C-alpha cells in the first residue's frame, strides 16, 4: 500500500496546558447538550477515538443519555492523550448537533446556484448509478470517474471509500498526501522508512529541538512529555520563522529565515566536525557515505555562510551545535511545516544526518522523529474489492492494468489534462479541495468543467457548493471504526455511541447502497458487498499480527480501552535499517536515481520577486483542523474572524495599522482580511492560518500556486506542495 497514507496540572506543565488544553468544565454551562451528570443511572459511556488528521488521535469517553450524546471527555486509559482533549475535541457535541449539519441527500440545480432541494436516498443513488453506467457506456470504462479522498476521517473502515470506487471498475484516483511527503521521502532515502521514537519517550531526552513543529497547537498532548523532561533540566529549543505558541514556551527560540533549515543544520555540522564532537564510531558503523558528506562540509560550509543564509547569529549556531552534540541523548522532532518548501525534503535529510553524526539514532531519548506507520497493518478489507469482470483500466508504462493515478497535490491541473478518457465525474469524500487545495480559482474552473460531482460530507462547505449531489455523512460517534496514529503507538476503536442523525450514513453504508442500486440497474456492475453491519465491517479489519502487536485476542477488548503496540521505545534500536544497503544512507543512490543530490547537501530556497516581495505563510490553525471545527459556534465565539499577521515595520511601510482591512495578492488571486500587527512574525513574512470560517469566503489558497516540494514521489506517489513558498504583495483595502 502506498503511504497515503495525562493527566497533569501543575508546575511548568500547567503553564502550557492553560494555553492549549481546555478543561471541559469551562463549557459545561451550556444547558442543551453538555450539562451531563456522568454518575446518572441512565448515562451510558462509549469509547471513541478522534479520527481527524491529527498527531494525537485522542482516546475519548463519550457520554450518552436517552440516545443523546451529552459530553465528550478524554479517555484516562489512553497513555499518550491521558484524559485530556483539545478545544476541538471538547466541542464535538457542538459538531454532532450543529444546526449546519447536512441532514439529507440533496441535489443542486444548476450546480453552483445554491438552489438545493432535498431528495430521497433512492433518488440520489438512482441518479448517481445511472450517471456511472452512462459514463461507462460512453467511454468503455469507469476511468472518467475520479475519486478525491484524503483526511477528513482517517478511520481504517473509511478506506471503504476507495473500496467503493474499486468495486465499480478502474477509476482515476487522486494519489499522494499534502501533509508530509517530502519528509517521508527524506527519511525513506536515509533510513528506509519513517519510524519515530515513541513520543512518550521524549521524557528521557536531555535536550529537545522542535524543528518547524508547532506542538502547542498541532500535537498538544506531546507537551506534557516535553515538560516532564524539562523538569529534569532538559533544554527545549524551537526553530521556526514564527514565534509560535510553542516557541513562546522554549528555553531558546531561534527565528530562522524560512526554508533555510538545511543551512542551519550544515552550519551546526561544521562546528561539530571542527570540535570533533562527531560520534565517528556510530556514524561509520551504521551508515554509508558519511565521510563523503564530512568532506563536503569541510570544503563548502562555513559558519558565516550559515549565519547569513539563516539569519541566525553565529554564536547561536555554535551554542546549539555544541549543546546538541554533547548533551546525550538529544531528541529532534521535525515538523511537517518545515518540509513544505521546494527544498523541504533535502532540509530534512540534512537534519537526519545531524542525528546520525551525533549518534542519536536508535537511542531512547533521541531520534530524528517525524512520524511512523508501524501500527497501520490492518487488513484494509473495506478497501479491497475486485473490479467487475471485463473492466477496462489504465495501462501503466510497465504494462499493468489498473486505476489511473493523478497527483492529489496538483488536482485541478491533473484532472483537467486527462484526455483518454477525460475525467467527467468527481466523487469527493473526507476531502475539501475547494478550501484545502492550492489555486482555488483553478479548482473552481475544473469543477465547473465536470459533468457530475458527488460530495459526501457533514457540512455545506466550498466543495459541496460546487457539487450536483451531496450525501450526508455520519460523524464518528455514529459509526464503528478503528484508529491508529502516525505519531504515538496507541490504537483504539470507535463504537457507535448514538444512532446516525437525520438521514446520514457512513461512507461504507453509502458504498452498500450504491452497490445495491448499481446491481439492480445492471447486474454485476458493482462488486461492493451489499450487507454487513458497521460492527461486522470493523471486525474484518483485524488480523493476528495486529492483535498480537496490541496484546489482544479480539477487537472487542478495545472497548475496555485503547491499547499500545508492543514496540521498543526507540525506533531503529535494532540497527536494522530498511534501505537497500540495510544501513543509514547518507549517500543515497536511490535519491540520485530520482534526480536528487545523493548527499544531504545544501539546495537553494525559493526567492521572492520584485513584484511579490513578501512571503505569505499559511500554517495550521489552533482551533480548526483545516476546514473542520472553526465553523462551529464555540470556535466562532473564541476566534470570530480571520486575520493576517504583519510585522509593525512592514505594516508601516505600506501604511497599514491594526485592524485595517488588507488585500493580500499575487498573480493567482487575492484575499481581503483584517490586519493584526505583531512582532511574532518577521518583517518579510506575513502569516494567516488556513481554515474555514462560517459565513466567510476567507480562503488563503486563492493566492497559493501548486508549486511542488522536492520530494514525495518515491514513497507516496507524488511530491508535496511547497505551501510556504508563496509570495505576495499587500495593500490597504
Ligand atoms: N494553504 C495551506 N493549505 C493547506 C495546508 C497548509 O498548511 N496551508 N495544509 C494541507 C494539509 S497538511 C492537509 S492534511 C490538507 C487537508 O485537507 P482535507 O483532508 O481536505 O481537510 P479537512 O478539512 O480536514 O477535511 C475534509 C472534509 O472531510 C469531511 N469529513 C469529515 N469526516 C468525514 C467522514 O467520515 N466522511 C466524509 N465523507 N467526509 C468527512 C469534513 O467535514 C471536511 O469537509 O490541507 C492542505 N492545505
Ligand atoms: N490544531 C491543529 N492541529 C493539527 C492540524 C490543524 O490543522 N490544526 N493539522 C494536522 C495535520 S493534517 C498536519 S499535516 C500536522 C502539521 O503539523 P505541523 O508540522 O506542526 O504544521 P504547521 O503548523 O503547518 O507547521 C509547523 C510550523 O512550521 C513552521 N515552518 C514553516 N516553514 C518553516 C521553515 O522553513 N522552517 C522552519 N523551521 N519552520 C517552518 C510554521 O511556521 C509552523 O509554526 O498537524 C496536524 N494537527
Ligand atoms: S483534534 Fe487532535 S488533539 Fe483534538 S481531540 Fe482530535 S485528536 Fe485530540
Ligand atoms: Mo496534513
């Protein structure tokens, strides 16, 4: 398969938690759905896991009374999330019972008009099935149908969406991941795959660097482990172009010029070599190409150069180089933000090499930690359906017949250029390209060119607005599923805590309905099963290997609490790297074969232009998960409107003052948004956190070009997007 894919209150811990971890009691005044008395006789509890694309994948306890979800709490049996949730997690009842939920299947005519009418499930399925059969007849295959699914819900049973498409025949698929592909390839070239230390093991680190990682917002449950280490004197360093919430808690914050992390790491490496702090024994025994890289550094890298490139003073580079190399074990956590650049993967490779040269790989309290997929070995039963007999597929260059893969990270373009046959119909589920993809104007144009668009979602968003039919999706409290994390090592299940609301159905149930209709219209036209309860579908995802890893005999044991995989705390502690040479490949022939430098050497960052001199960074928001959550009432109260953060020096240059409406624009498009003047950014970078606000057309991606990052193709099928290499001009609106 392609990689798509605590309890604490006190001391230093509370300082961070008060910013980021909300106590649910803050919200229990709302009489409608949150005033729950957990001791009540009629109160039932269920186990759930937050299925969002979030490092934390929290275990939750769901309180249900008379069939109504009253409250959601953190699950104390989950050893990483330890009984706490983020604001988004506590807000789940507001999401489940939001008046804005899509309640019924609806059709819009004409598309984009806003003229929606409620239709029955039967009419919806009939219209969709007839369209599929019509396209198949006209083009001789189902390749004109394109699936775009990503991270709305990462549950394993939700791979039934891919399964639904497979059961129709060979289709066109948006392949890749916008999250982390460049870094995955970097670690694949270096170590053979991505495989991080157990994040709970960060308590054993004597020195921690968060490199382009905003944990206080995007992975909040790691903070208590980091703080526990700090109680024993561990120093926390944060490297980010923005003074984030995480940076504000650090012992040392380093404001780096964006996309120059490789230069900083090379400068550090030079100083480590000059002072002979290199762990030669580890590096030479476990890697290939190390001496070649050292020669390159001695020849090409100086501290003056590194300082000038990165904007980091020389003495600070020397300080962190010395401390990182001499305080063992030292842990690095490389975030996904810092690899969203044209040289992002290469920068990760250089940071990996720093970990190798200091002997921090394979050690408890160490590691260059990025992510993992070690606990994702499920059956993917819902995903695996054979194409109907006689299906015609896409013939790949190596002669294999199958689906036609296009680039998820250049979706508008790649859909539009298909010609043999063209893409005519989109099936969108767990995905909001209208808001999350680069170049929104191109997305709009591409959607407008389609014959038919079906979107399955729980909320009316920008993508739904561009669809012909919308089908109402259940929330994870209305469904059975199993969830693994790409960061910690816990696995838990989602129980069906409440019945599906209104007429909503899970994505698998939709597959079942579609199959019934397709086969009624044309027998044998769809292989998706037409039966099975949601719990039976869940049961089919487990296998002896997974059960053994989790120490269970049956998935039902997960109802008693999530389980942690039986794994060593330090990744790579067995020294068995998964590269072709079975060693860490500082020199990677595979990278070279793919047109990349074989060694972790410096690759230039993208520069601004005279016309668009200001970098526009659009990282991940605190109270939203992309286009999810910010639309809810609690979030709109907490954070009512979007902003663009501008350094006062830059603002003065353009005559902008606090609260002015500002136009942020480039050749692709513009957004108009309120200015917030702050010194948390630098004078050449403006910042807006991407998310979807209710009743607002704010969307940073109108300005964002689909520029590829340098890596991703090797392990994920396509390169990533250089989201943070975006340049704009600003003016008072
Ligand atoms: N400018 C900018 N753009 C970015 C990024 C950035 O940093 N800057 N980050 C990128 C990254 S890393 C990512 S991961 C993407 C995220 O892109 P997406 O995966 O598209 O993002 P979401 O908004 O989380 O989810 C999409 C939709 O899934 C729906 N959904 C939730 N649960 C279900 C379900 O069970 N079934 C169905 N059918 N639908 C469901 C939600 O309501 C939502 O509308 O955005 C990318 N876009
Ligand atoms: N609250 C919340 N949590 C989330 C998400 C969310 O939307 N909201 N999204 C989830 C998903 S899908 C993902 S992929 C992860 C992403 O998690 P993170 O990796 O933490 O994501 P970002 O916030 O995009 O980027 C992290 C930091 O990288 C910094 N950065 C950008 N460019 C550079 C650079 O060149 N160098 C350095 N050193 N730093 C740089 C940004 O300023 C930002 O502070 O988070 C997940 N968790
Ligand atoms: S969004 Fe992340 S931190 Fe918040 S409840 Fe879900 S998994 Fe936990
Ligand atoms: Mo992501």
